[in-house]
C-alpha cells in the first residue's frame, strides 16, 4: 500500500482536502479480511495492490480503448484508467430523459455510496482518494430502456490501479 499512500491525491482531482483525508485514513484502516462475509471468498491477500499507484490524470480519447463499434445501443460509455473519456447517447434517448454524466463535485462524490453500509476498508478509502469521479446513469420515472447501455472499461496504464465508480438511479417504474 505504500506507493498508493505516498502518491499525491490532489493531482488534477476535485476536492483535494477530502481525498487527502481518505488517503491518510486508508493507511490506518488496513486491508479487508476474509473473516468478514463480504470478503470471505475474495483473494484479498493475492491482489498485489501494494506496488501500484494511481494512473496519471491524462485525458485520453476513446480510440485508446479497445473494442469494436457498437450499434443498437441506448448509450455507450468508455472508461479508461477509471476516467470517463467518452459518452455517446443514442438518437432519441436524451429527449426521453436518459441522463449519463460524470460527477466530480465534492458533495456528490461523498454521497455516492462508498462504504455506506459496510465496514470501511482501505479499498473504500483508496477509492475515495483516487476515483476521478462517479459515472451516473439516470432514467426518469416510467422510462423503459430496451436497448443496452454499454459501459466499456479499459485499464491502459501498467503498474497502476484505478477505481471506477458507477451509480445507476432508476426512476419509479422504469426498466
């Protein structure tokens, strides 16, 4: 964990004070244990996160992410190294109320659900320190999205760890 804890959490990310506090707390929280139910079947001791660092906050183009052109989709989102680099909402879906955005302001990030109901671990805190933002997908009341919303995630930078975050808010009666 030392490389992650000695890196600067403020480089180009919103709310540097909150992120620095989360980073400091991660050093004290420790890694989760397989003795707790949510981590019982996870190889937490074999993840090898200790030698990694967060990727640099460099803007990338969707061309940096592997994949093929996607058709017949309500939307396609491309995430590279934890950062949303492209959002394409299909024709007519925005007019119907489908909203896809990246949240980066402090209050919305803090309320985005990391470690809310569970014991807060170093992973939760590192997520709070290093996640560049939250990918928010919203559907209004009654909207039926029958075509897929595809989120492509690609990790491009060797020796780094990223913490992408997706939240879906579905209005009542939507599907």
